């Protein structure tokens, strides 16, 4: 990455600013702005998230925010109510009070002497979500949005329920926030208030996993904040960004397709990252691209950005299966709209002989599978952070427990751009069942790279609001949607469709072992094919950013992933360690450390043996002040209930200040 040490304008930084809300609560902000903005006002860019402006995101913000501020902007980084140095308590994500606060923050920013009255909102993940949700509320000063790695659909396209199937990512993410919610404000900014603010967070933030598992269908809880419920609510321009191994690439296509106002999208090879930090590479000069967007919509300058194609996609070449990539080979392509006139949908039949796209089809032929519960152990995470192990490895092991259909060796390259769909006529032998469907690129040497997948809880076959039990032995026809992709399969390779009745730990298993029987002749796979790639698009410039924060790492960030099998019990275990690093922020002499451990295991053939446990340990200190918190959450199940056991402990120095325990059972609702 190129480091720009010589910025075009001098920048001033306001380390801690308190923004009053109508109810008297004060939210904490860090602001970077062009020097002299009080006399010559500039547009503002808001990032509004819970991840602590003073420490957890400061390293990232320090290289990004001044770079934008130096181009005649004010960059306003605000902690949500109950996080960082902001007052109050955060009890869930995307609450009504969070969104109302966001509108009030925008109004406050627009009213400042250094702001010209125009505000844009930007964010990755949480900030991408609430940016769209706030836009739907139409605060008058909001002029444009950049949403990165986010979604329009909180139920079916987030960490909660994919195709109506409960995701283990829900446990993982609830545990991340469980830990973050235990962290105190920095006494350097809030003074002696810090302890009372901290105690209130420890006592009142609650157990979010209990809330989320209490809503297993698409009810009003999930409709709130899902902007897909009414696209017309968003009138301002939106630039949507994601990556192929991020959990949220599908939302980019829906936003470009459905928003009535100006909309652009870009999907690169990246995980859950800003594009200038994009991994797998190539990362791009995203800050320049983002500046072109803001210059157009906040300054009224003709940057040419709206004359360019609506959607740019990184068409990936074949890559050998690996659970971590530093970079992917490929090329950029452009689509004028979505759906694209360049993409044609082609049907491939499923043959009783295991052929995909074969000539002979017999509607009475059937094939059956009851997958061993170790299928999915090489699936990686629902959302990759570009950590070693969190992308899918070689699929041959998982395919061995799946029902497989595959093409003959391809005679020419096959370019897939968009979302594949599987129409399946099938029956099952249990009232609750799920299907995992995977598209796999099989190289001539037999190695198998997963390129996309989809999940469906068959009880949700007619929608996610009112699931219905299955009639064992009765035929039904369902559609399984796959994650969008832009992928080239090389001549000589085969395309494989793999079907399984489980996919743990990405998908929490159904309560009983299931046998799935497929009527091959009445089923087909529809693929989005792009025949003519057109001329090569120019690559983006290499990434740029501002001067990095002065940080001294005592323990560098590291991640580990291990899959093991106990040959006595048969229990398969996936263990993940994510150490975010132990570091001192030199300018403020602030130490912070965060380490998470996840463990998922299951004993084939018993789906009620599924277990998940996540722990997080956080430490913070400066001089003689220190805090340490530990959180642990475990999720188990039987045929009728999910069981949550959780514990929180928090120390100030050597004194245990708080300990809270939870033990909750939640009925399974058609899952």
C-alpha cells in the first residue's frame, strides 16, 4: 500500500467531542477536518458504529479519515449509544433508538459552523447496515451513502438465518458483541463517570443470542431495519461494495437492481474488509474511488463516476482449494445494470447416473443421501475475514458424504456471473430437514474448489414467515438460491453440484438424521452464463492511505483454525483462535488486547450432539488503571430446544466487579 504522508490540505483532529441527543444522552465523536473549515465550511462524512473510536478502530481510522479530510471534508467518527465513550446502554443491533440517534447526529453535524450542510454516511458491516437504515428514514441533510459489506435483509442475508437455516455465525457474532459490550469508556475522556457508565453496561446490555434465537422466523423483529421491505424509502444515491468471500455479496446485486435512486456496486475478491485493505487481493485504491463519489454527490463536481457502468465485478480465475488466499487471479468486468443483458440463464439437468447437463432424463429416477454430520467441516466460515482457515478447503472430503452431480470435462471456458438456482423435486423422511447445495470447480487432478453455495430449511419452502412441517415421503418442489459469484471454470475442468442434508458448523443441524431422495428428472440447475467478456477493463490503481497510527504490538494479531476427529467417539471438532493483538497506542499510552476462541463439535450420526462455545478475553490499561473482562457462551440442543449457557466476569485491577450468569432454553421452531 502506498502511504501518502504529504496530504493536499492540513488536517486538524478533535479527539473527543460530545454530541447531545434530545433525551440528554451524549454521544462521543472523533472528528478530522480540513484546517480552516470553520471559516470555509466543508461537507461531512459520518461513520457511526459501536467499535470504539478511541482504541479498537483507531488504527484503521487514523490511516483513512485524515486522507479524506485533507480533501476538503470533515470525517466524523461516532460511537453508538452505550459504546466507547458514548453514554447509555446498547441492548441490541439496529434498534429504533440507534437509528433515531443517527438522524439526530446528522442534524447536529449539518448545523456545525465547519459543515456546509451536506452529509454523507459511510460504513463497513454495522456501519453499512445502519447507513442504509438511516437513509430509509430520510434525514434532510443526508445526501449520499457508501455501504460496504452490509445487507438489505436482516433475516435471510445476515449472520442469523440463511434460507431459514440457523447459522452458527449467530453464536459467533453474538459472542463478539457480548465481549465488546463489557468494555468501559476511557477515563481520559469521561473522567470519574467511567465506572458508573461501565457498571451500567455490564448490568443492562443483556444476552443478545437469547433475543435472536427467540425470533426464528421472518417476523417484525427482523423486518425492522431490513430496507428490502420498502425500497422506495431510500431516495439518496447509494454505492454498495462487497467481496466474494464476504458474507454479504448478494446485497450489492439487490441494491443495484431495486433502488429507485442512483446506485452503483462493486464486488471484488475480498473478505469482510475495506477494499483498500482488501484480502484476498488485489486491493484497490478505494479511497480515491470513494472520494470521487463524495465529490460528485456532496460537492456537485462532475467526476465522471456516474457515467461509468453500474456494476463492476472481479471475475475470478480458477484457484486450487485453499482455506486462505493472499490474492486471487482474475479480471474486472462491468455490467450496465442488474439483471444484466450480458448474462443468460442456462438449465442443466440432473441425471440418475450422476451427470450434470447430460442428455438422458428419466423423471421416475431417484437418488438418495443421508449425509454424515462431518460434512461441512471443510466449509470455512459463513463470513470470511481473510483469516487462515476461514475459507473453504478442498471439497473432496465433504463431497464424499454428499449426493454429487457433475458435468463432463468442459470443452471451453465457462464464465458464471450472478446467482445460480437449483429447482429440486424431492422428498424427505423427517418433518424437519435442510438442504445444503454447493457448486464446486473440479480440476483435472480431482482437487475440488467450492465457488458458491446455498442453504434451505425445507420447512421454509413457501417463505420464512410461516414455516410448515414436512410430510415424510411426500414429494415437494423447492428452489435453493446460491450466493452470487463471478467465476471462470477452465476448459478441461468439471462443474460439480453437491447436495447434503447437513453442513455443520456453518448450518446448525436439523433435530434428526434425514434421508433426502431426489427425483433427478424433475430437477434442474440454472446457471448464469456470460459468453462475451468484452474488452479488458483497466485495473484499479494500487491502494493508498494516510500515515499509519503509531502502535507497538506486544503480541501481533494471529488466527488459527484446526479440524480434528476423535476416533473413539467419532466427534468432529473445529477450533478457531482469533487473537486481535495486544498493543499499545503510543500517542495516548493506551494498552488493549482481545482474544477469542471458538469451538464447534458434533458426533455423527447424532445431530443433537452439536455444540458451540465461544469465549472472549479483553484487557485495557493505562498507567495504574486497568480492566479485564471474560465472556463465555455455549450453545447446545436437543430435539425440541436450543440451550444457552453464558457467563460474564469483569475486573477492575484485581477486584472482581461483576459476574453474571445465564441459562436459557428456547423452543426450536421448525428448525
